């Protein structure tokens, strides 16, 4: 009788995890609450819904997330393979058409003979009867239901942590004034039409900033304690940090030239293509707690968006996660309940790619262990997959979710090289990153061999 695993949640982590398990001969019961219930951030019934953005971020190997994607590609990742078929132009970023991508993932999981999809809400671990012989993987994402989160809190023996993640608004392409906004990518990467750009001079920037600060915001409820993720701050939170925070952040104009003036603007609001047809764009970095009428007023102060039609307003939602270094063991199982594993954002990672990566690692290692009956080593710490997993195992006083970053990787054996003339020279930042990427891709194949799918499975 083949082993059986229950995966709760069909987001990016749960979908990838279920696929990796099934590919290794494991029977999977994939429980997803859609379509019976959705979280406040969800709008569709398909799996792997991308609620915040349609971008999987940069693809270059000098970016830690670019290296992570390359490792996942080499590992045979479901999300990467289907994402490649639903790409939209996004410069140096890997962005997809949300609906087509989600529908493709849903179809693939429903069609797999070893995956049994069950539509219902899970309210407690006890109803799943997890054990070492019948493991359960919680991949319930940042909006884990209140009852299940409370039960998880009871199991781990400490209060769960919550901060707020944010969603950027989406506008129609036809409502943008393209005589003002212009198509271009920073430094020409990815073609001239990858992004829309709304240029601001200093006076327009200051007026916009003043409006953001003065706009009425949605106040958190009495029981909520806003703890924002630094990589996805609401627009108004960034604005409160100083006059030039936005100009040096999501509105930075570097690498862009306004074709009307031939000069670099003081600030630029970037529009990222939302679908393959280019009918809609999301505003990069414009996640917000401003009330909807205020958002409409403020966004129309942006040059080129004076008459913009907003398809989806920005919002902020709760994100639930555990203190992973304290509550998870080396196999990413709960110390208090070894039959229960965590994957994705609830485990303490941040971002689409990182969530899918944890699903891949857990599905590949656990699936291999169950089928072969022997332990499997985790990915080497030199790899992006191993570095991300290491983040969940590194004790720290104030653990916070994180994207994959270079600081998670072990240092190079030596930061120096010898020149052809025999002199020692310290590697520059880009060179160090390139060296770490090369080291990671050299260390990866040995681990992939240990979790390789056996022919016929």
C-alpha cells in the first residue's frame, strides 16, 4: 500500500508540495477550502492564486531570488514550468498572467492520478488525525483561518504572530494617458514596453506625497497589532518615513528617461503589465490602507492617471506565521506534533517564489523518505533552497518572515582573487554574488540525485 500524505491548502506552497509528493509515488489528499470559502484577499476559485502581484521577481543569478528560481527549475518545479507558459512582459522580472497560471495549476493537480482534491475547510488538526504514518502538511498561507490558527497556537504552546501584507491596485490600460505615461524598463532591460511609467517633477511629487499623508486610512481593529513586512510596506507607511523615502523606493527614477523632456524625472510611478493582452496594469509598490474613495482621489493626482479606471483597489491583510526556529525541527515538522509539517508563508518565509520553494523542498524530501524508508538530507546550505530552509532553523530573538537574501548564504571561502599579475584583489559585490551562485549550482546536483524521481513513479 503506497504512503499517503494530507496537504492542507492549494496555494503556491501546497500545490508544489502535493505535486512533488505525487511525483515520487505518494498518494496525496489535497484539501482546499475553495470554492466553499475564500479568504478576504482571494477573488477566484483556482489554485495557486496570486493575490498581491503577478510577478515572481527578478530572474538574474546575481539576485538571490533569481538563483532560487533557477534551482527550482533544475529540480523540476510545477510552478516554474506552468509559469513559463503564462508569461507576460515584465523587463528583468518573471511575471505571469494570473488567471491562466492559476487555472493551469488547478488543472494539473486535478488531473494527477495520485492526487485526490477535497473541497472543505479544516478547522483543527485533530480532524485530520496526523501521525508519522499519515503525515499532514499545513500550507494554509498568510490567511490561515481563525479556528485552525487557534488550534495551531494551542499545539505549539505560544501565541501566533501576525503582521500585515499588502495588495497593490490594478488599473485598466485604456484609461492611462499614454501621451504622458511612457513604456520603458529601467536601463532598457526586457524591452522598451515592459513597464508603463508615469513621470513626476518635484512639485507634482510633493503634492502627491502630501495627499498620501492626508488621506483617510482604514484603521486596524482593536484586537489587531499591525506588524508590516519591510519588503511590502503600505504606501502611506513609506511616505511617513520621510519626504524622499518613496523617491528612493518604489518611485525611484533611476535608469529611466522621459521621452518628452529627454531627462530623468524626479520620481516615476511604474505600471507592471497584469495580463498577456496588456489590458490592465498594477501599480508597483502601491499597496495601501487608504480608503477606496481616497485611493481614487490620490491615484488621479499621478501624471497620466488623471482619469484612470481602477479595477482593484489596494488593501492590507493579516499574515499568520509561527516562530519557526522555536517550533519546527530540522525536517520542518512541529516539535510538539512530529506528524505535522509546515510549508509556505505560515512557516515563516515571504514571497511567491519562497513559498513554492519550501513546498518543493518538503515534498521532495518527505516523499523520498516515505517511499524509500530512509532519511534524506536537506539541500546544502550553499544553495538558495538550503539557505531559505536555514532561515527557518536559525534562532533569533525577533524572528520575522523573509524573502531569500544573500545574507542567508554561508560566506565564500575567500573574498579575494589573484590577478594575472599575481596580486590579490577583493571581489566586488556583483562578483561575490556570482561566485555564490556558481557555488550553489555546483552543490545542487548531488542533492537532486538523492531526491530524484524513480522512473515509473
